[in-house]
C-alpha cells in the first residue's frame, strides 16, 4: 500500500511537494490525472526469483556498479572537478558526458528508493557531492561549456547538449526528491531548472531550444514535484518553439532534431530517433498538465503512424546508422537496423505517458514488446556488457570488443563493456530500477495490470500477489491478498497477439479478447483470477510494403521475438543460405547454453544457390534448383543472442519450399 | 591514326617522355605492356550525334564550364591565392577542396587534348597560373595544410588528404603532359611528385601512407610519363605499407581506409568504396609495371569477389551512407544504396587497368555497365546538376536542391548543381572527356572494340568507322575505312547478357557467344562487320543471398538497367504498392518527356494491402487478399530518372501474381 512509505523523509523546504505524497516513488506522476494513475516503484515489488525481478536484481547488483566504475574510469566523474584537482587536467570524453553521470545518479536514486542499501546511499551521496562542485552560482552546470573550459554558454544550441544535460540532472533530482535521495542533488536540479527557466522561459532572454530534446520532460516532472508553474510554462514554450527553424540547418538537416515541423503539425516521428521520442514524451507531459487535447492528439497521431510504418518487429526504432534516425516509411532494413537501446527506453517513456493519459492498452502492448526485445537485448546475461544498436540480422560472426576501453557504438555483433558515447547502459539501468512502476496503475474503479511479472502490487484498495512464469509460460495467477469491501475492477491487459486467451475467476472461464479484460466484483481475500495467454510459437509475416524483409517470416512466442543464431564455434554458420517453411508447426525445445530460455525448433532447407561466385543478377531460372539439404534449427529469444560467443543471427527467415 | 598528332608540342625538357610518344593522349599508358594496349583519346573520335559523342559534347560545352564556375564561386580557386589577395581572407570549403580544382583542371586538359579549343586553353592556363601560386619551394602544395594556414604538414595522415590532393595534381599534370597542356601544370605535378618521393619514398623520412589512396596510381602514371623509377618505387612501397596499421584506428576503424589487411592478403574490397577502388587501381598499376603477377592476382581476386557479392545491378558500389563504405557480403539495400558516383568512376579506372593487363572481357562488361548506370546517372540531361549517391529506390518524391548553394551529398532524390564535397562532378567530367580512350585497344594481332559508340577508331593498322544506335538498338556496323595488307583480327566484345548475338561478315552470319568474337582476315577497305546484340527487355532476378531485394525482379535492356519512376506531379505515386508478373513479356514504348529513350511497358497490379495502418507484422494470412487493380507502367532507363521533376523510383519491383 502506498501508505507503507509515508514515513519516508521527504524534501525539507519543498512544501509544494511535501504536500503531494501521491508523487512518491513514481517516475512519472501527473498532477492533472489522466485516465490511469501510476503507482510507486515500491508499490510493485517484483519477486527476486521471477523473470523481471531477477533482471532488476542483476541491474542493482551488477549493472549500476559497473556503470559507476566506468564513469570513474573514463573521466566522466572527474570532469566535474575543477581542472586543477583532476588527475589529468583535460576534460575527457564527448561534450555531453555529464548526462552519463546524471543518468547513473538517477538510476542509483531510483534503486535506492526501491530497496534500501546503505552502501548505495553512500555512493550516491559521494557522486552527488562531486557533481555539486561544478554547479555555478546561478545554477548553470556543464563541464564542457561554461566556467571550467571557458567556453561560452549556449553558443551552440544546435549540438551543444547543454539543456539536454540540465534535463538529465533535473531527472536525477526528481528521482532523489521522490525516493528520499540526497537533498543536495535535489537542490542542484532545482537550481538548474530555475536557471533554465530564467534564461529560456517565456519572456526570458533566450527564445531558443536545445538540439537534443530532454529538458522539456524534465521540467514538467520537476513541476510535478514542486508545483512551480514556471517549469511547466518553459517546457510548453519549448514544445511550441520547435519546428520553426530556430536551430538552423545543421549537418543533417532540420528534421534531425525535429525542428522541421511544429509538434502539432507533424504526421510521424522522424530524424534522430531518441530526440524524436524524448520530444514527444515532453509534449505528452505538457499536454497532460495543461489539458491540451489537441497536443495530445498530435502526439498520439505521430505515435500510431510511427508504429505502423517505422518500427521494427522488436519494437526497435531508428533505421539509419548515418544520423541515428528514423528512415522513411517502411524503410526497415534488418541488417542495418540502428534500433538504438536508448530509443527503446525512450519509446517506453513515451508509451507510458500515453497509456496514463488515455488508458489505451496498445501503448502497454508496445511497452511490453520494447522491454522484451530492445531494452532487455541491451545488457548481457551477466549485466556487464551492452548493445548500443540492436540490428535484426548479423551476417558475419561478431568480434569481441576491447574489454578495457570504450567501444564505438556501431555494433560489432557482440556487447561491449562501455562506449565512447555511453548513453545506453545508464538509460537501461534507470528504467530497470523503476520497472515495477510500469507494471500496474490504478483508477477510481480499481487496478490495472499491464505487465505480468511475479511479485506483489500494493495499492490503497488492495494487495495483489502475481504468480507467473511469463513470458516462458502464459498462465498468470493474480491472488487478492488484501482488499477493501466495495466492489472494484481488476483489469488485465490481453496482448494483441493473444487471440484465444481466457480469464478464469471462481472456477468459471471466459474468453478474453485482445485489449483489456475487466473483472469487477466485491473481492475477498484469497480470490484468484487466472489469465491464460496462448504463449506458443507463431510465425509473423511483414506487411507487403516493408521491402527489406519481403518473402520472410519471423517467429514469435508470447511477447518475445525469436531469431536464428549460429555460433561461430560450430559448423553451422550459414544462416543466410536457409529457407523455412512457415506452414510447418514449430515445437518448443531447450537451448544449449541458455537453459532457462525456451527455444523454438524449426526445420529449414539450404538454398542450393549457396554463395554466388559470379555476377549475382541473372535470368529467371534461378529459382528452379532442387530442394537443398534439410537442417534443424533452434530459434532463440532475440534478446539473448550473442551471449554464447561470436555468432551470426537473423530474425527474418526466408520463407519458401527450400529451393 | 596515332601519327596524326605526332606534331603536337610535347613537353620540353622531359626527354624520357618526349621519346615515348606511345603514351600521347592516353589516360593510362603502361610502359610494360599488358595483354592489350590503349589508344589515345584522339584516336577514338566519338560521333557528335551518337549516344556517347553527344554526352561528351555536353560534357565539354556544359559540365566542364559549370564546374569551373562553381569552383570559382565557392572559393576553391581563390584558396590557392595568398590569404592577403583573396576576396575573403579565410580559406573556404572542406580540407581537400584542392583536389576539386585539380580534377577540373585534369578534365580541362583532357578535353583540350580531345578537341582543340583556344578558349578552353586560355581558361586552363589561367587556372593553372592561380594554382601555381600556392606551390611551395620544395614542391609541396596544399591550401589547408602548410604555409598559407600555418598548419603542420602531414600532421594528420589519417584524414588530412594531403597525398590525395597531390595525387590529383599529378594526374592533372599527366593529362597536361599527354595533351600538350600547360607546361607549368606539368612542372607543378612533377615537383609535387618529387617532393612526395623524397618524403615518402623508400629510405625517405616518412614511412607512411595517406588515409585516402590516390597518390599511388598518380605516381605510377607520372612514372609512365617520365620514366623516373623513384615514382614507381614510392607507389609500390605505399601499396606494401598498407594494411599494417600505420594509420591507426580512426573514427571508422582500419578497414575504412583499407589499412586492416595487406593488399596481397585481402579477399574482397571493403571500407570506403572510393578509397578501396583507387587503392586497387594503384596496385594494378604497380603490378603491371613491375610484372608482379602475385599482386595482380590479389587485385583480380578482390575484384571478382566484390562483383559477386558487393555490387549493385547498376554496377554501383558502396552500400552504406554512414562511412561511404562497402557493406558486408550481400548487403545491398536499394533504398540506402550509397553507390557514389566517384566509386563508379573509380570502378571504371580499376576495371580498365585489369582489362589492359589481362584482356578479360568481363572487365569491359563491368565498365559498360558502370558507365551506363552509374556514371551517366550522375549528370542531369542538361549536364549542369549531379547525383552524388545513386540509390536504386526512392520512396518519397525528391525535393529540389538549392540552386545557388552547395548541397549535402546525401541524395534529396534530385540532382544538385554543386556539393559541399563536390568530388563527383569533376570526376565524371574527366572520365567523359577521355571516354574514347576506353572504347578500343590494340594488340600485336589487331584491334579490340570494347564499347560500341558511333565514331571512328584510328590505329596504326587501320581506321574503322562504327555506326550504331547502341544502346537503343543492338546493331553495330564496323566498316574498315583504311587498313594495311597483312591479315589482322578484329575482336568484338559480346556482353554477358547478350546470349543469341550474331556476327556477320561478307554476308555470312555466325553465332557470337558472350565473351569476345574474333574475326581474322586480310581486310579490304569497305569491308563491314555487323554485330547484332539482342537488345530487348529482359527480367533479372537477384541471387538468393541478396536479402534486400528478395522476391523482386529488375528490368534490363542491353547494357541499361531500367526503373519504375512515378512523377510527383501525376496521380501515380504509389510505386511501392505494385507487383509485376515477370512471366509476362515486356514491350518497348516511348517515354513521355524522354523522347530519345526507349521505355519498357509492363503490367502491374496493386497490392490490396496498401498502406498498413496498424502494427505491420501479423499472422500468415496477409498474402491472401484478392488481386488488386491492374496498372500499366513504362519503365525508364535508370540513368535518366529524376530528370522530369520530383519523383519516386524503384529498380527492383516485387514479383508475384499481384496479390
């Protein structure tokens, strides 16, 4: 129950917040309620042995400390010290490394709010103390621009990332404010926000925007903490300023940073994917707080168009390496998919805001898809190496990245311990630390379950225990452990792929069509609701307009996308010469080296054509070779690929009769 | 006949060259003869009204003067003046703009050698005089590095492009030397080469290479002019140094500039496409002059592997925008094809060297394919706007580039007048000015025709008149206008696609299989050989391993690749919703707005699926929609697309029964 943490020490002197405990522990906490209301991360306790609980524990025990070590090692932390106090006087890393430290701090703060850990609290306080050193008198803080390096503030709004970095500091401050984290971190975030509002707010001296959106959603969330209207107004102004050419043309054109069209007018997401998603998340926040239904509709419209035409089956977004951007409609190459991990995190952020605002379960469907097939694909099984890009095909076996230095972002086909632009690992870390907060919501009528993870949901109305092996198994049992007398509604999301699902209450089963199934009654302690989702292998076919995977099929099972993976150490590397027949039923099978996962057994045939040795374009008789040898493949969950050594991989498998 | 120009004033003081008139007018002129020997550009006169002759005239009358104006306008020329004498003191443009001026100069020199033009000679002399101003005392010249800007020479061999620029200067000097061009240009090139050999030659102070190959082939060609062994040795040393990590890792990894593997060991071209092709062209030159069969074999091996796995049906090379590189084997996306025009020019340069060395007609086949479908696609029909990249699919109608400023290289789907990196237009200009030199060769046994262009070929042995409307028509008549008494062999290339070709001599026809057909006899004046190539529409199917165009077909006719083009001004923009049935015969038809071209009429059907409006991946019933409406399309030669206004385009058309 929310009340269980009312005794948590809130932020002294922040009366506006202290009076609004509804925001406690919530990553996103609208003041003006939408259709659904969020729960705090400590209201949804994921069972440590469950699918998500185990990943959250790995995040706490391995990934967050790993990130802390790397930001020390590569100078990200030391950059916050005055040059004279650093071990090397030069500032290190790309110009926006501050944001890496802030995201790590944010993850640490949320993790500390989820599960008390005195060691973590000390580390959080220490890192905060270092960051604080760089805060200038007026709240401005940046280790690349400003006082330390004597570079003019805001002299490169296009690519300088100053407001982006301030935004991440503010998000860390919000996390601290809502979890009883370091008050000095909250103060730094508030000071930065006040500075930004003075400089960039309505009527301020700078009628400008940042090349990388992020400050908008951060200001709205701090507004939600403090109730300072100026933050909301500044965010709203920045949303409205965008798309009017204020940033100039830039190396990649205006669409790169969404400055080509006003947010209200754009039809689809475009340009740099993370920028586009952060921007719309901020726009959704502004719309929610201002009750601006037109703006909300514009965001929803762009989301739906992007889902229909610019999204990979994994949920991945961003088709191009060149500028990390969405491509055009239906430009979805599997091999060169960029599908940045951060875009996956940002897609969850955006969809969550739209889910709260509308209650539409399609947003939760997309959160689930993206969590399982993009966000989860990023960390290695050990939690200490990461994918930055998430392609759907890899033709050559991966090459191990350097263990002791930063990797380039472009995938080598294996996960790397850190990157020269290490935005993704901390982004995943802060999301996983708050994951419980995305699993369930409440409204005046009851409780809604969006993600199925073993654990316990505690609301004012009830305590629910969830027991499930999902996603490996489709049975989800929800037991009412405590409840109040009046009838209320338990809503269960039925994913779009789950045709044939059933819900069973009190021994009686009924069909549960994709969307939401609602069970309303006067609950009693010990009542159990069972949701049965048809988690079994299925073949998916791409729309005809997606040129890059024409003639192929992909296997899915529950929320998981599967892939064929061929380990370079074995004699089965020729994935690209295989054809599957999707008419054949696919069976389940264990996977060597991934024993906790369920594999999918399929039969395939080799192309006779094999590797072309001359000019590869010819007459129409190329399809007439006799069927090739039969091969048996075990498809593995996409998110687990590249955990067993160098390998080739493909999600989309040519379909046909094996000729 | 070659003798017709013996009276041309050669280069005083260059005795080694003056004694070797065989090199006159030849872009590539091996001292150590390979299987075939080149002719001079004035030995192959293209008929001004013929297909290639008209393009060559357009090049002379429009493209070269256009390039001259733009390099003036954007500061490329003024950069060669001392800062104090410039209209703006700052140097303008990217760091390697000098090479643009050199390539324009080279084009001007070759054009002057092809067809005397006093106006052109004056302009060439004037531009040469300006360039000369920047030459430093020791022969070094660069407007970004060195004295003008006080930047340390060779302080960034990885990306500094200094040897690259010197290479282009030397190539311009070679053109001047072989066409009676400005002697001061020859001197500047010789001085630069001497400088480079002193600094980088064997035993010199700098055992290094340039991040962008080019100097190697330039030094060999100047060796061919002067006979100075030091140039050859320096080029050979640079070839051997490559692939040993001398350049360091760089932003894109060592493969980007082919420093990952020694030339002799590499299996396939990789990394930046133009760099890879220039490097192998230089390696082929070194191999030719040193009789190094192992090196030649290494170059041939890489060429064949690249043709089989990393080349578009257009002949285009380079699959990635991100680093302008070859992708992996079979990574050949049509929409994101980079297929830089310069890579097409470089592919012609490389294949020509291999053709001379080996006589293998497959190299000539590739030259023809690349000329018609990459090089020719670059200039607009007017010759004053250019494509930098040459994708095989364009989903959204193009947007007109700015008419008065430089465009980015990434295609907007329409040709641009100039680019911020304007390497392509002058590269095409220098190639078109020398095109005759690529049409025919001689050996001890006779004359070989490689390209079929209306015009006249004059060799020591004979004068041949070619009459043909090729590529629109497949009939090529070769009339012997003058000859010598002893029998000799006329060899005619039969392209690989030309199954069913015939050759007719003296009224008797015989089959001419793809490869080379040879006709040996004691020729008499007035003899006519007729080659009949089956120039008619054909469908081509991609190898099964090329994922990006699975299930598609492309139309070709003779050496031309065709595409479907949909003008944005008409109501037929939905190219991506069409399916063709390649079993149906395709007819020929005129094209609106492209009256000189032959179009191909095909029937297509619309997908019922149309534009997806929800999640675009679903169950296996997506293919079961009834056939859609029939549509008639007129395919146009690919090289002519985007000449009639904004349009969408695709070379690869989904094949099927229209469902």
